[in-house]
């Protein structure tokens, strides 16, 4: 089953009254499998937030169709099964986290909502502040409360727009751990994040959006292509000439050695020869392209 | 219906935390306390033995208490009616823009609630809030005067209800404007404009004479026709107990007109809200 199915989505904002006009979505086609974690990345103004808002019926597309969890985004039953954390979440400052989550529980029809609220607040580390007014919270605390709000009612589809923005590194790890738990529960997680490493680590599949179109989409392995470069590290004191003779090239700005091949046999043969000559291998990893490099490539190719 | 009540409840919950609401509640309470402790009225057998308001001798003969209190009730009715409209418009001007503000509305719209339910909930919440304020003031006034004079009347409470009906006509356009502009200043200005136009519409027959017969007068009459006749409703509200013969049909028409006007504006707001991107 597909959690999100978008086909031929177009959206152009009119430049009317203080709003910057322009085409935000230019024929987006995207399918996200249920039970997976999907990351959408792109430069500022690429159309990430507009796409998310279209998925949730906050923005109406000019053209195209979208289905989430098999239903239409505007259907109440579909929304009951969807949780959302906007990029910029404003909450009623005079309320407490408990009353804010209670309101969400009422709308989502959560029955055992006191248990649910207690669980979600302790999950994001806000249980001690459950009775404090939201206006006294720091940016990170508000963000964590936003995450709790998105997860309240255990929705099947969780859409998070910059979920860890403003959260400290330990908090980020916590959020990732929580999202891992939600994924294990079977929820689909759709993330839009500027933190590429985080997206790379957590998401099963990644989509790159640029100028309102999905330019690339796939798993990290698919996006990075076949491994044809290897990065090896040898202990200091190893015979560099011997290593070089096996086909390794020393990188100028690091102590790493690069071996270019798509054949594992060739790689192992070269390593065996180097080690037989006394070189001590201390590390080996495929020299994959980083997500930011791929993003830059996509954006650069378009310019 | 359930979701409308959730939206209304959330609005009320947020409203009670606002300083202006607290300030108005304190103001009403102070006014009631002033009446309770400082209004000097002595009543004997259903009449005012000594006709004094705030200690001032009225210098009139002994009269029936309802006749004697007529100016007081009329003034209180007028005060209640127009305070409801003006203070109501002022205080509630930032409710809808606040709830529709960026960062807030995106999240609310993602919840299982239809857009029309959300807006109707906001509308109902505001009306309930204004109704509670009016009932507190009117109820308090009735009880204090009732205890002091032995004269019990439901007129202030009915005046309060009529004021809420009038406010319906003011808040509908305010909410519709808030949908399009998300500005409390513009929303408040819309309320002020409706009150002004409503006052003008109440005198449209008299004012029409100021225009030359023909196109000018016709345009004036067409332009002022849709607006609720606020002054007419307030006149009814202030004279409920004293009108020699209340024209009930006219009163019902006026109430229906105000509610219809507010509802029509709400529908315009809903139609705009339904198509709007946030």
C-alpha cells in the first residue's frame, strides 16, 4: 500500500497582496510506500513545504491528484490517521502542553487521552513541564512538544517539516530514536529536513526536489550509484611506495588512499598484496557521494 | 457538530487567558459592585418611597417602581447593547487573525476538522463569549435591582440576548475579513464599519430625503438596504418593558435580519476559507 501517491501536482502562487508569486510545484510525481521513512530534500524555495502542505490539504493544488493512505487528503477519516509538524509551529502561549495535546486528542478522537498525553510528553522529555505555560518554553522545547503533537493518537502517516530545527544534538538523537520506534510500529514517516546527514541516516528513501519537480528519488544506494571508488587507511609507517604500486592513490588533503575499481576481486587482490608487503590496513569504506554533493549536482545541473 | 463544539471550546479556552477579557470582566464586576453598594433606592410596597438615584432627590411624587426606574433600565439597556457591540468588536478583533496566523493554521487544518466547521466553531465560540459577558452584566444588574427594589424584570436579560443577535451581524463580517487579511486591525475596522453602517441604515428613510429623488437616492437606498438596522434593534432593547405596544413582528424581523446578515457574512468567509492556501 502507498502512504502517499502524488501525480502531476502543479501549484502556482499568485503574487497577490504581500505574497511572492511563482510556480512552487511543477508536475510532482511521488509515491511513498507505507511503513517506510521518506526524506524530501531540496534547496530553499524548491517546493518542499508546498508539497507537504498539498499532501495535507493546507494548500490546494492547481492540477494533479493526491491520495494519502488510500483516501483524499481532505477526508476526515484520512486526517484521523495523519500527524503533522509544520516548519513553524505556533501554539497558544497561555495553554499548557497537556491542554494543547488534549485539544488534539479531542479532534483525533483519542479515547484514552490522558494516558496518551502522559506517554507522549514523557517520550519527548516534557513530562516535568506538563503543567507549565507554553509561552515560557524555549524554541527546542516547543519543537519537542510539536513532535509530541504530531505523534499523538499514533497516526499511520507522520509528516514532519524540519522536525529537529532548534533542538540540541542530544535532543535530535532522542527525536530520531522516537521516530525509529514509530517506524517499527508500522507508521510511515515523511520528513522534510535541511539536515542531510540526519535524513541520510534515518530515511529508507530520499527524494530531491528542485524547482518544483522531483529530480531524483531512491534509496541512498540508488542515489549514490554503484561503488567504484574505495577509501582505505593504512597505519603510519607503512611502505607508501608498495601501497602505491598496488594501484592506490594517496589523497592530497588527507592520509586516505583511493582505489578506483568496481571489482571486489581487484580490490581484495590489491589489499592482500599491500598487507603481504607489511602495510597495516586500519580502515576501508566505499567512497560514496554525499547527499549534499548529489543535491549540489542536481541544483547545479539545473542552473 | 461535535467538531464545531471542539473549535468553539478551544477558542473560549484561549479567550479566557487574554488580558482584555479579564479587564472587561473586572470592569463589569466593578460596575455591578458600584450598583450593589452605592445605589440608594428605598422601596415601600412596590413604589419608591423616596425617589433618589445615587442619593439625588428626584423631586417627584411617589410613583410605581417600574415607572420610576424606567430611565435607569433604559440607560442600562443602551449601555449594555452598545458596549456589547463596541467592546465586543474591539476585544474579539484579534481572535480569528490569531487562530489563522501562520504557523498556527497549518497545524489546525491538518487536524480532522473541516474548514467550515473550524470557522463556524470560531464564530460560535465568539458569540458564546459575548453572550456570557452580556448575561453576566445583565443578570447581575437584574439581581441587584431586584433585591434593592423588589421589582423583578427579565428586560435586561432580553436586552442582552438582543445585543448578542446584533453582535452576530457585526462579527460575521469581522470573521470573513479576518479570513482574507488575517489582521486584527482590519478585522476590528470591519466591525466598526458595520456598526457605523448599521446606525446609518437605521435612519435610511430619514436620510434618503437628503438625496435628490432619482438615481442618487436610489443608490443610497440600495447601498444601505443590506445593513442591519442596529439603532432600531437597540430602541426595542431599551424599551422592552415600556413600549405601549411592542411590534413583535417588526422585532422578529429585525432579529432575523441581524442573524441573517451575520450568517451571510460567515458563509462568504467560509467560501473564501475553503479555497484559501495557508
